[in-house]
C-alpha cells in the first residue's frame, strides 16, 4: 500500500485594512465617507470655501467647496471637528450622517472673525449616545448659520450644546441661526447657558421645535440662557417631553411675536408628558406689551413644579397651565406679570398656587384638583377671578382686595375650607359670589367689609364661620 502524502499549501496573509475616509468632490459638494483613522477627523475652513482635511493626524488635502460639506460616516464611534479659522465661510451647508455608535460632532469658530455658513446644518445621529456642539470660541465675533439647524439623535441619549467658550469682556460673542432649530430625540439641550465663561448670545429666527417623545423613559433637560448669555427666538417655541422626568430651565430668554395681530395661535407650547416635571423661568419675556404671545403648558401623570419665583417674567398673551394628575406647585413672584388671561387647570390631586404679588391684567381662572388646594395672590387682578376647588380642603388667600376688579366667583366645594379676602383700600370689584359648598364640616370666610354691598354667599352652613372685617 502506498502512503498518501498531503500536498503542502501556502496560506495567504490576512488582509490588513487601514481605516481611511474616502473623499470626493461632486459638483461643488465635498463628500467624506467611511471609517476615519484613529483619533479625530479634523476639517478646517480657513477661507472662503477653503476646506482642509486631516484624518487621524494625516493630511488629506485642501479642497474648494462651493456647495455642501457632506459626511457619511461609519457605525463606529466617530469624532469629527469642523473649525472655522480666520475668515472661514461656506457658501453651502453641512450634512452629517454619523452612523451608529457614540459619535461626537463639533462645529467651532476659533478664528476670532465672523464665520458664515450660508446653508443649513443637518445631523442624523444614528443609534448611540451622540453629542453635537456648535461653539463660537471667538471674542466679540459672530458665528452665523443662515439656514436651519436640525439634529435627529435617533436611539440613545443625545446632546446638543450651542454655546461659547471664550473668556472675554463685552460685547459678548453671538451665534445666529437663520431658519429655526429642530431637535428630534435629543435629550440634553444646552443653549447659551454656559456660566463659566463670558457667555454667548444666541438668536434664532424661525421656529424652535424640541421633541423627545419617542424616547420613552429617558429624563430630558432643556436649558436656555443664563447669567452670562441670552436667547432670542423670533418664531414659535415648542417642547415635547417623554415619559421620564423633564426639566426646562429658561433664563434671559425672549420670544417675539412674529404675527402681532394674530390672537388665535399658541406661539409657545410645552408638553412635558409623564414623569415628575419641572419648569423654571427667570427673566423670560414672551412678547412685548401690546403683542400676543400665548403660552400653553401641559403636564402628565407625575407632579409638576412650575417655578417662576426668581422673577422678571412677563407674558403678553394668554397663559394656560394644564397641570398633571400628581401634586403640583406653581410658584410666582412680585415681578412675574401677566398682560392677559391666566388659566390654571389642576389634576386629580392637590395643587398649590402662589402668585405672590404678581399682576394679572386679564381674568384669573382656576379649576383645581380633588386634593388639598391653595391659592395665594396679592397682586392686581384687573380682569376678575374665577376659582373652583375640588372635593377636599381649599385655602384661598387674597391680600390686596382693593386691586381686584371685575367679577369674583369662588366655589370651594366640599371639605374644610378657608377663604381670606383682605385689603387696605376701597374695593373696585363689580360683584362677588362665594359658594361654601354642601358639606357637614366647618368653613371659614373672612372678607373685607368693603364687599358687603357686593357679596353673595351660597351654601352657608349653620356651623360655618363668616366674618366681615372692617
């Protein structure tokens, strides 16, 4: 028998692929795609439409880009910087498809001059935790984006940061967005809120739309403006939260009425959905006097905290607060004023409303929940008051009866209720109706005797304590 000997074979070496992006210039556009080298894909715009690319420290050439800069990147974790240096400008826009992975895209103006992007910035984050930063690093300079800024974060916890980092004296640097800001599935939104540096002013012409409703259980936060930066919006402003706890903090934010004669459009709408939500305003101006910027807030099933206690807030149009089914708090301030109607609708539990001495020039209307409710108001109520309590205890405390005009109607329902209406001057109200409710517990009503000729008391029980105070 012959021995069979196997044939010797040579195995080929495994192919070694060195990551590198492909770069193509097409009809004025510059398309960058693929997997970039380890490190950062750095893009520098050093003059009018002059683009230089460095891939992981390796120079990849200089290009003239008269159209759009387009990035189609990999499903790895990509890090990309686009820096406008010296007199850098682009006649087109920037489109970035970052792919899956935890990606980072930073667009900066570091040259100290005024940088202009004539088109839009459009970013698709893909799945993963993505971060987009638009930063003006120059002192007393402007980064202008003449088109819209849009970022769809897709799945993951995604962040956008529109700020400045330059430590400098006034005037502050600025970022201008010419055709609106649209953020979808972006969970952390920071705009002009950097408190560590000289600050940045951000102006947005067009609508601001922030919608994180598809991210079911992620806590969302929106922070705009601060002690060192302001935000101006010339358009509608809409925020939609998800099922997690949402926080919206606005400071030194100004929303202009782009259609001053229109009084049916709700220009500002915040719907924070489920979760324990918090809304904080400081020095927020929604329309100037004589215009009509209406504001609608809608809570969910958790408790809502609306904190306007830091003051300086003004609302030119109607304000409607539809609170959650949890335990809710509305905390106002002496310098938070309402030029039109203020309507507050409670949920299924207790609501605590404290307007301090803020003025309501329109009708103040409250329909509160079935829990323990309270209203404290010491400012002018020029358009009258309508208060409807629930089936539990209500406390109504009005400390400036001489500043209440129009018709007053207070219905506290069942429960152990307390109503105090006091003041220091001649009343100017047209009428007053107090309904103490049908129940077997003791209600307390103490009112300024100036109302004796105007007041009508309904459902006064034999044990109720009613006092007309001189």
